[in-house]
C-alpha cells in the first residue's frame, strides 16, 4: 500500500467506501504497481500466506489453472473451462467460482467485513478467445453480486492498447469506464523513457457520492517507482528537476 | 508454485475477504528472501545448478542468453520460467543467430535442450551451432578483433556528448573466471562430441503432425497443440516440474521455438488480417508460460512479427511474453548506405523487461543500441556515431 497514493485518493483501509468499482488502466507502461497497492490496501496488516491459510484470501492463478485445464480432463466444471472449447463461450464457470469463493461463511470466528474482488488482468481474457461482450457480462454479474448484493468492492485492471487498434479491448475499456466509480490510469510519458519520472497517473472520480459535486473530478500526477514504494508529485515537480 | 506478492507485516486484520483472479506474471514467483516460506527443499539448492546464478535485484534464478551483452541489458540474464521473444529482422538473418547462441549456451552448460521448428530439422539446427570460445584462446582472438575496430576518433575525448562518457562500457571481452555466459565463434561449428554428449529433444512439425498422437481437445491449431503436448510431456517425464516421483531433476530445460506464428505452423496470422485462428497464437503463449512458470525451464521464441497483419495481435503477444527484444536490420533499407550506420548491421530494441516479484525492473538507460556481426562475434553497442557528427 502506498501511503502517498492513499492521500491522493483521500482514503484509508479503515474508512474505505463500499460497493465501488475501481478501474485500473495502463497505457504504454506497466500498471502492476497499482494492483499491488490495492492488494496490500485491502489486506492491510495481514500477510498473504496467513490470509490464504485462513481462507480470507482466495487466489485463482490463471497460468497454473490453465495448465491444469488444458492437459488434464476435468470432472467438475473448472473456472477456466473455456480454454478447452473451440468457440468462444461465456465466463459463467468463472463467475460461479467467484460467487462461491465470496459467499459469506458463517463460522465461529469473527466474520469478514466486506468482500473485495481483484482481477489482474481482464485484457488477457480477450487474448484467450473471449469476446469483449462476454467479459463485460462477467463483470456485470460480478458487480451485481459483489458490489450490490454483498456491499463489497471490485478492482479490475485492463490494458489500453493505444494505437494498436485492438477493437475488442477498446470496447471493454470504454464499457468499464462508464461503469466505474474511480479510474486510475497509468500512462508512460509521451516523450519516452525517463529515469526520474516513470510515468503519469490520472485519477478520475465518477459518480461522486456527495451530490454537491456535480462534475467528475480529475487529477494528474507524475510518479516514480522505487524499490518498495511509489512517490507522486505534481507535473514537472520531480525532485530530480527541482 | 505458491504465489506471493509483497505485503505488509503481521498485525490485527481488518477482516475483509479478497478473491483474486490473477493472470499477470508478477504473482507466479515466490520471493526469495527471509520472508519467503521455504516449503520446498529445493530453495537453497537451486543456486548450484550449472549455468545459473541468482539475480542481484530480486533473487530470481537467471540463465545466460548466450550473449553476455544481452544478459547485461536484461539485468543479468533471462529468469528461469520466463519467455524471451525475439522479433525477427526482416530477412531472418540475425534472429537465428540469437536462437543458436541460446542453444549453444545450453550445451556448454549441460542443460537439456528442446528445439522446435516447422522449417528445419532440429538435428540440423544443432549441427550449425557456433563453437564456444575457451578462455585461453579467446583472449588472443579478442585482441585481434578489437585492434581492427579501433579508429583514431575513439581516442578523442567526446566533449559535447558528455552523456555517453559517463555510461559504463558494454562488456565486449571475455570474463575469464565466470562460468555464466560464454562467447562463441560464429565462424566455427560446435564440436560434434559436445553435441552428442548433450541431452536434447527435437520437435520437427512435419514429422509430428502426421502421427496419431492422441490430442486433448483444445481450440489451438493442431501444430501448436502437438507442440504443447510435447513440451508438457518432456517436462513431466524428465522431472523438470518436480511432480514425477521417480525423477529428481536439478537441471534446466532450454526450449527454443523457431518462427512461431509463421504459416508453416499452420497459423494464418501472417497471411490474413482477421483469420479464423486469431486466438491460437495468444492462447499457445499463455499455456506455454503456464508450463514454464511451473518448471525449471526457460524459453526463446523467434517470431516474424513484421509479417503479422493485425497490430492488435502483436500488442497482445508482447503483453503475453516476458522479455521482448526486437531486431531491425539495415539490409535493404536506406540506412544500409548511410555513412552514419556503416559500422553496424542493425538496431536492437529492448521492448519489454518483466517486473518479477518487484515493483521495478532493471531497464537500461540507454535506448540507442546497435548490433553488428563481426567476423566471429555478434556484439551490441551503444550508437556512438552521433557524437562524432556533433563535433565537426
């Protein structure tokens, strides 16, 4: 979790809003640091291995599951069942998996507060043969369950292919942009690689909760990624330049 | 392999449940360090495999690509479990060289090889591997080459281009004591006894496609499906993924796939813009990476991306690969006769380097890299000619 980013987003683990969809987007750069931020934000204070053992963290590793699905015949429906099918189907098995994993468990211990679904990344589903509409349907079902029914949050990552004319990806990105409450867009600098400024982050709030704010708010910051944290600064105000 | 990303320290939990569906490559590795859960006993012993060394940045196990200059540009080498994608140059003259250097490095280190091609018989590819330069001979040969290359201008201080003066010199000479990364003589062939002593498997598509090997249903083109089955079979049979109880493998499997995506593999992405098989290649890469992540292997793929009609596919292929290096040769372009480029054969672009278990990667500051194939060596250098033109 990057404390500076929390300040920019005006949020903290103990007072985060619920029922929101956050869209992470990267263009000409790697946005995985944003995924890392949200993963550690929602698991603040818990190590990943411990969370996994307790069942607090359910992790579907796509690469490993794909190998299982493709090389071994599965008896039960597998979340990545579509890899075995010739025609692009739908992501219903994947949604069933998500719903099952996030079902509130009534155990003796203290119940978890609200569920979070983190998807990294959706563009890969397009590369695996899914249509943009199927992926949007999947997100729609997940939103209905996670955000509305269970009052949880969703964070999804989509790549922006830019000028690569990837129509399916553009459809997916535009569709999700309209549905999101918060969009974080990491862009590589237009001038190319720079050692001190790794990129630019655009924060766009949509559908703000306070009715007083009428228009969508948007801020742009530049950032530099370090070994364990990311520092943010206003455009042109990199410490290396000042 | 368990998936762990770096996270905060232990304390009271906030109690929110998280489900993640991860498709990216960052999470498939276990962070090596005091916090890593050492559930498998192969942790410390991995370092002792011949031809590997741990990365300085994140402890990942690295193998050499066969070109020490390229290793340096990639941050030390190619991480085990990752894919190196070479975007072929237009006439496919220099990319086979990189392919062969990778395989030759495997033979010299005693790694197992898996060579797949739809065009050439793997046995012939192995016959054409360059010979390794051994320590005592190569110093003499290097001095010869460097002497021929030295021009009077290199002695003049580059006053205007101070930027280049501060850059560390590219490693072009042999590092005598290290056993990581060797130099090869492109004009000589690998000795026959070294090839015969090595353990290698070949996949020649015309031979395999006619056999009636039972194929699991999948929507890939038959060539790709057969190749995946073949690779998975070798990994399992020879114990590279640790799942075979009879086989305890402590070696690296080097996989080389040539001209992937070309029509010879039965794929039509190089012929048509919106063919019926447009997802075959990307699916193949995804499953291949899944296999690599769960085994002690590293893969080099050469792909004729300049032939792929659909730019979106190139973008997807790049995202689905770990390291992407593009070769651009000057042959046939107007740069061939340009005096500024006369010392070089082409440009080399490091398009992508993965961030494995880390927020950042070792991107080189220098983006202007050119390569040349000298009489015996393939070298990568910073484009220095720009400095000379500014001086006069």
